């Protein structure tokens, strides 16, 4: 798989539309991938650029999660949204062999470890120890779930994007946005390797996970929008799988013990076991480039669980904390921000050339607030955002994902 480009290129000629996506996680790369797919049949000369502050894509929460996509346990509008996103994964697995094989996509691989006796699921990973008086159930029971290697998913999306002309730049930060007097988007400034690049653009999509509210208000300090962020983090540990790894190692086991602790244990097909949970709703988010310290007591608990529920006691490879992009409502924000909400309009009565040229689908977009289910919801979010940017009919009614009042 090819790697993202290290440096930003010069201005391209004959480009009619430029879209900048901030965030190289599941929402950002899915948006870029589906923009590239949709523009194949669109005559518009559309430049798509993805920037990420980290050294590699999927470097934050998108690469540190259970690798499970599912929709069965949701209800109402959230269930419809999750099902739509799940079907995007399913179609890719059915129509694109490289996706299924490289990402290790496997259905019916989500399990629940439950105290008490009962019939156990048939596909139990070899690395899992089932203690006496515990049993394993399919979760959800009807199998509407799949597991994949989330790191390879990021690599696959990045490679597909680049193969279709999307530019991806890492270690790059958005530092400034220029708006017209009417609040319409004009230009962004991106800093990389102590060099600042000015890029004229028509669309800016903020999909930076839990850092999105901080970034939005730094770029638009006069904005009247409130994104109502909530702290939602979890500790994680990566362990070495001492049992022979393979496709049957891929899967997620959710356990909730007698004390009420909830933990997810995920086997990958690359010789690693990922554990995460023991949530923290108080520790504030830090800078994206600074590794977030773990809670020693939580990591110690995870190691105890590993000794209790894994076939052999593995070596700890890494620990850390992830921050989930969570807001004070059930549905995420997938919306274009009206120009008059980016900053107060200086001359609302004027009709300048800039205002006349801006199309109704151009401007600043937010893709944020997916909480603990970013991997499940992120793929479908990319579809919806790309349809909105291109002015196409959307698969779902996107008014449900509009900005909070």
C-alpha cells in the first residue's frame, strides 16, 4: 500500500473546485474516497485534499478501536443511519475482493462473554479463555455485525484515494481560514514542516474527531454555533497474541463482569490483541500531537483481565487513551454551516461577485459527534457528505443531522 505524500504540492491549473478535508480518520478518508468515486461520472474538475496533524492516517481514535461495525442495537433514526453505513461496508466486501482480503472483513464475529451457564457460540476465537460458569453468546444474536482490521482499513482507503487522484498530506495543520465580508469561504492556510501554504478552496470539511470543536472555534472565533461537545475517553492496551494468528483470530468479545466494568477484547489477524474500555468522562482532551497519558489503575485492571480471560498471558506492546467525538445528542452533526453562522455578515445588503459565485452546496461542513460508534457510522457519513458537496440527492434525510439549535 502506498503512503500519504509528505509535502503539499504546488497550485494545480484548470481546477474548478477544491475541497479541503481536515482529518485522516474514518470520516475524512471515507468522504475523500466517495468524492473520488462520485466524481468519476462528474465532469467537474474537482481537487480533493486531505490533511492530518499526525504522522499517519488513522493515527487517533479511528485506528484505536474495536474494528467492529454493527447496527442491530440502535433504534429509530440512529438505527437507520447505522444500517446505511453498515451496508456501505457490506457492499465493499461483496464487490471488492481487495477490501475484504486486505482489511480482513469477517461477518458474525462479535461475541459477548456472559457470567453464568448457557449455550455457547460456535465461533469462539482461540485466544479467548472462557472461565468456569461463563459462556459466550453471539452479539447481536442475529449476526448483523462484522469485524475488520481498522489500521488496514485506513491504509486501504488512503491507497484507493491516492489511486483516484486525492492528495493526502500528513503532519499538516489548518492554521487560518479567510472568509469574504459575506462569510463565504475563500482560502485556507495550511502549515507543514515550518512552511505555510495558501490554498484557494470552495469547500472545507472538518472531520477531525474529538478535536473538531476546538478547531472550528479556533478558525471561526466569531461563529454563533455551539457544538455541545462532551468528554468521552477510554483507555486501551495492545497485547501480543501468543496463540497462532490468522483469519479466525479476528473478532470482538464484550464482557461486563460482576463489578460492572465493561471491556472490549479484540483479536486481530496480525498477531495483536486490543483491549479497551473503562471509560473516563472527566479528563479533558489535549493537543492532538501529544500522546494522552493512561490511568495507571485502569491499565492495571486491563492486565488483570488479560490474565483472567486470555489463554496465555501476553506481553503488553503499548498503552494509551482515546477520545471519542461525542456531543449532547444521539445523532452526529453532518451539515453545511450557513455563512451567516461562521461570522456576522458585514454588509448583508450587498451583492458582490464572491456571493454570486458561491453555489448553495459550497462552504464549510462539519462531520462530527459519532461518539463510540465512529467506525460504524463514519463510512456512511463520508457517503452523505460527498453527496452534499457535489449537490447530489442524499441517501438519507440529512436535515436530521443539522447543527444543534
